C-alpha cells in the first residue's frame, strides 16, 4: 500500500512537489490544485509523479450535489464533473466526494438524508456525473458518512449495484462508519466486513482515528491522530495489504506537520510489526 498526506510547505512546481513528498516519505499524493485547461502543466506533474514512483491518490470534489437548493445542486454537479475530468487527466486513483446532504449545510445531518428518495437521488446524480465525463483512467467515489448514504457497508454495496457504472468505486474511510459504542469497540470486525464486501471496488482510503469521550453521559466521538484512538490499525493495514499494492492510504484532518509525522510514524510502525510495507 502507499501512504500519503497533505503538504505544509511551498511546492509551486512539479520538482518542488516531488521533493516535498519525498521528504515526508510519501509514495501517494493528493492532487495539487491545477488548472485543468493547462495540459502542459498537468502532464508535467503526471510525468514527475511517474518518474518518482508517486501515485496521485485523489482529487477532491467536496460539494453538495444533492442540495435541496436547485442552484447549489446545479453548481455542485458541474463542479463534480470538472473534478472528475481533472482526475482522469492526471490519472488519479479516484475523484472523491461525499454524497451531499438535504440540509442547508453541505455535509450536515438531515431527516431526509437516509430516505429512499435520497438514495434514488444519489444514484441518479452519480450516474449523471460519470456519464457526462466518461472517465477511462479514474473513478468517481463516495466517501462513507454516518448520516447519509453510504452509511453502512451493506448500503455501500447497494449503491454500487444501483449506480451500475464500472467507473464508480469505493473510497473507504472506516472512521466515518462508526456511530455507536458497539461499532467503536468492535471496529476490527467492521473493518473486516468493509474489505470482505467492498474490497474489489476500493480505489483509495483515508487514514485517521477516533476517540470516544468517556467522561460524558451522551455519545461523543472525536477524530484524533492515528495511534491515539481506538481504530484497529492492524486489521485495517492487514486487510488493505491484500488488495492492489498501489491503493493509497491518505492521512487527513490533522492540524500540523508534526501531527502528520506522528500519524505516519504510527502507521509505518504498525505495518512493520505486521511485516507489511507502507
């Protein structure tokens, strides 16, 4: 598998970008913010990544293509198409978004998010994005979320079959499937279920961790640095290692370069203990 994460230093050209990635020991990268219309620059980054054995893990398309506001939805769908086209141009493993939300907040919970109508809307929206772009090298993927489809492993399987497009894929973030103490304390089994049922469709993964606050009388879960929470990384890495060795494991949602270095060190140490290479 390949480990990657955000960069905290200036990398304004392909050479600087590769050097910054190599200083962190990354073999996967988030796609830089590039102008999709400047093909010469795009191809310079693609060549640099190829020569340095760096995989471009993902292009983010973070937006709300199922918004109840028609104008927001229209712009978000157009943006997703642009980002998927960029992902295809640079050969990124995937273009990733969440499904969106029926809330006024693009990633917020809403009573309608898990309805049959919203499931159908997600299916139609993803089909429209993929059918418009017709990618051949990259895939469109939805990140798992606790309060919108795909919210469970089985619902992700349902989406894969309902969307029925070969260029639709799975972006796995197991932390985003944990919504209860039962799943929190048994997350190794949840991770195993993810790979058992979704393995053939997985193109990229996110790496973070989760911590249950034990001082409160209500359930409160916080993201934290990998190694400081309860996510069972031995199971995560062992299962991931059974798939395509070029699948990226991308660190995210940390605040400082030092936190990312600590997270990478934990993942690499765990991998070594399992005799795996990352």
